[in-house]
């Protein structure tokens, strides 16, 4: 336990020194602030650029949340995966893992500490972005008809742990950063394709990233997210356990 805590402290310090957390926080915050403003003023920008272009409807608060989920589920989490794709490759290249493991640090503690720090920093960045979108949306629209806003955001946040567990497995399997990121993207694509099959489409984890706006607008209900959330947690735990098991057998 002491080794795990010490490695967590080391990871937090490194993430501050190499600006990884600052970059992730800035990217998420920018998306949080700009989502509402883009939804509000894009029609005016388009009409200014093209005089004959008119929007069919006035922008609403729901459009801000559509922009938020589009940004976060796409570029936001992609940036997260890219930033943390070198979680283990740097350790391999520096040879620090061999030194620490030979001094008594358990391999399981290494994976758990890296997962913990990445999850915490992702959580801080994500909910800061959510708070920024919520505040800007409330500032631009006085719309109290939207429901389950926090629950919809929690669903997308939960999917971040799924991506992270897949990434950790990739980082253990491959020493190169690019290969780890490619593995994560490939596995996410395979999971997405599996969700197209009708029997499992209603329970697929990617409902957490695709039906957030439906939940806010009232066309989906919270019950629709229960089984996908449970499956997402199960896959996340399985991915983390797989990463630990593979790392225990890996030649450092």
C-alpha cells in the first residue's frame, strides 16, 4: 500500500511538471466555455459570412449541450487518450520501472497508480468543463425545461474510465506510444461496431456517449442507461485487471 501511495504522489508530480494535466485541463475548459457560445452565435456568424444563409430555428440551450457532448466525446477524449498514451512508454525508455520494481514496488501498484492519477485528473478536467458549459448556458438562455442534465454528463464521464482501461491495456502490451493509442482507437471502433447489432444495441456501453442529448431532451429515460453503465463498469474493471495481469508477466 505504501508503494502505491508513493507512486501516486510521483505520478501527480510528473503530471504537473510535464504540463500534461495543464494541457488536458485547458482543452476541456475551452470546450466547456465555447460550447454554449458556439451554439448561440454560430447562426449569426454564418449569416454574416453568407447573406443568403438562414437558420431554420433559433438556437436553444439544448444546442449548447449538443455541442458539449460532440466536443467531449470526440476531440476531448481523443486528446485525453493521446496525452496519456505514453504512460508506460516513458518509463520503459528511461528504465525507471526496472529500478523501482527491483526495490520492492509491486507491478500491480504501478498500473493502479497510473490509472488512479489519470482518472482523477480526467475527472477534475471533465467536471470543470461541465460546470463551464452549465454556467454559460444558464447565462445565455433562461431555459429550465431541460432535465437530467447532470445524469447525462455522468454517463459520458463514466465512459472515460472505459477508454482509460483500454488505454492502460494497450500501454502494457506495446512499448510505443503510437501503437498504444492505435490499439485504443481500434478497440473502441470494434466496440462501436458491435453496438450496431440490434439485440445488444439497447445495452451497449456507447449509449453513454450517444444518447446524452436524448436524455436531456426527454426522448430517453434514465432507465435506458442502467444496463449500459453496468456493462461499461464491468468492461473497465476487466480491462484494468487484464492490464495488471499482462504487466505481471511482461519483461521489463
